C-alpha cells in the first residue's frame, strides 16, 4: 500500500469516527472514539512527516472527506480562523492539536461569534421595528446567547485545567467526562438558540408577505452608525436580513444535528 493509499484509508476512518463522535450521546463511547481519533490522527501525522506526498494528491484526498462541504458558512469561518497567525504568547495547551470535543465546541463558538457580531446589532428596536410580543422575542436572544457563552467558557476553563498537566489521573478522567457532558448541553442550547432564530425569522417573513402587522419596517434599509461598526447587513433591507438570518440558522441547526424533541424537552426542563 502506497503512502497516498494509506492516507486515503486513514482519512476515511477519521471521517467515520468523527461522524460517530458528533452523533452519539453515550459518554463512554465518546471517550473511546476520541481516543481512537487521537491515535489515527497521530499516525496520519507520522506518515506525512516521513513521506513526500504530492500536494495535488493530498488535496484530492482531503477534498474527498471534507466534513464541512455541506456547511459553507461554517467552512468559511473555520478557514478564516485557521488562517489567523497563532499567538506566540499562547499557553502550550492552546497550541496542541484540539481534541474532537474541543473542535466541536470551537465550531459551535464560531456560529455563536458570527451571530453575535453580525446579527445581534440588527436585533434592536432601532433596526427592527416589531409589535410588542415579537419585541420580547427579539430581546430574548441576548439572554440565550449569554447563557450559551457561559457554558462555552465553562468548557474552556476545564480544558485549560487539563493543559496544565499537573492533575491526578482520576481527576483527569473526571474532567474529560464533564467535558463530554458539557458538549452535549452546549450543543442542545445552541440548537435551541438557532431554532428560535429560524422560527422568529420565518414568522416575520410570512407576516411581511401578508398583513405586515408584526414587522413594521420590512422594506426599510439598515444603516449602522459608527459605534455599531461595519456589519455584513449594512445597506440591506430588513426583509433581506431576515432571509439571511434564517439561512444561517438553518445551516447551524443541520450541523448541530440535535433532534427537535430533545431540544424541546430541555426547554421544558428549564422552565420547571
């Protein structure tokens, strides 16, 4: 078997294990899958370090297992993050290859960051004029996003503890299990946030095409001031912005892959 053929085989395996990792809810299975992913990725790095691989063949191999091919927004955000220069002052733990759990969390964070940067400034009374009940829905996104960030920061702190390297073995196992649990909670909360976003946009878009009593400025143009900064929605109509937000939320929901029933059950649990 040539090095290129071995890489193809490894990438197929890694892709399969990553799919299992993303979909399973069993904590012990997640741990086993993550350990196997780490072993396979280490073996792949060893092959690349001791063999001269034709770059065009390598690109072809990577394209065949592009796990983000169906998620263009996430793929773009992930590529932009990878292209940023690394921080020379960063702690050693942050310079290591991320675990499967960490990679999933950071990709959720990419969606959350984009939502916060590009859409929250639009979700204000100044830019989106709504009737009273929908104004409450609009304002609730701030609280939901804040709760999601709090969970993500909890995970990052746990990961930093692991990176310090002075934790007992039994404590390390417990921290990893908490990380798996946090991943599930974060995934469900993110799905609830983006399902709520999609539902909100769809209702307003339907109203804009009919009576126009919920969204009062669907054809208005969005203009951000100097304090709000440059935003992707600058110069767009409110209707167009809602359509873009709906598409963004739909992609995030598909990538998160959380059954709607599970999201609803967690929602009910939070209210009681």
